[in-house]
């Protein structure tokens, strides 16, 4: 079953701007993960945030988690053309498997 | 780096054929997964395995089966391919439960 839902479905920004996307989920989680998918390829793991963490950084990525609201956000700062991709959140409800949302498609314009 | 290799990038099969999709990982990961990805639906879990010879149904197992005879290899089988199984199939592995996944490049299957 699809647990996470990303918002917005699509985002178009200018190079150098920040991109923010959100993820909402329904049940308790062990951790939440974000992935990137370039067109027609497999997904690449970006960052994992555990349920007892509120914020995590990795390079130009910043992820927040609010378990009381069952939501997370992914911020990409100073976007580049290479950031053009689909971004997925995935939730781990401590049952071996991840549930993915439908993704946010990000287009970075030069 | 962990590598997950899917045997084919593109595959075209006829309705009714038995189809095998192969996936191999090279880092001794315990868990392996098969997802299908369709526009607007995201990734849906077909089957997963947390040990050799173990398999668990995901959210959409109907029309599929799997085999995990060795730790590094997880095969997805379409018993009798149908046009509604045209999709992108993604294999993934993880070291243990709760870890991030490593995905293969995907197999785009078209059933005609």
C-alpha cells in the first residue's frame, strides 16, 4: 500500500533557486528516506532520517521530519541542472519493506 | 559501492509467455525486493525476501512468483505474461531491515 504522498507533484525552478517538496504519511514509522530517480533509471538513496531525529543535512540537502504531523520535507539548496529528476519519499514501518509515494518531478531551468 | 544488476534494460514479450527477470547484488545483502513502477502510481512492492529461500508477498503479488536460491540472486517470474504487466520493474537490496535500498537500473518490460 502507498504510505507516502509527495507534494507538489511537479516543480519547476530556476537554476540557483531552492526546491522544497513535502511528504505526508499515515502510520507510525521507524525511519523515512528520500530517493532520486533520473529519467528512466533506478532510484538512488539520498538520505535517511530516523523517527527520533528532527532534521538532517547532507551536502545541499536538508530533510526535516515532524512525526506529530506525520510529514517530512526535502529542501535542495542552490539547485543545478543535474538536480532535474523525480524525488520519492519512502517510509519504513519496521516491517522489512519500504512504501513509496508517487514522487515529485523537479525541473531545474538553466 | 554496492551494485545491483538487472539482466535486461528493455524486454519485449508476447502475451502468455513465461518471463524471467533476474537481479543480482554483490554485497552480501540480506534483503531483496521487486517493485513495479507505473506513471502516477509510484513504486508498488511485488515480492520481497529477507533470507535465502524465503519470500514474502508484497502489495501486488498476483500473476508473479519469485525465487531466491542463492543470497545474491532474486528472480521475478511472470507465469503467463499479460499486457497489464507492461511496466518498469525495479529490483533493490538492503543490508538489513531499516537500511537504505540500493536499486538496479530497472527493466522496462513490454508485453504485446
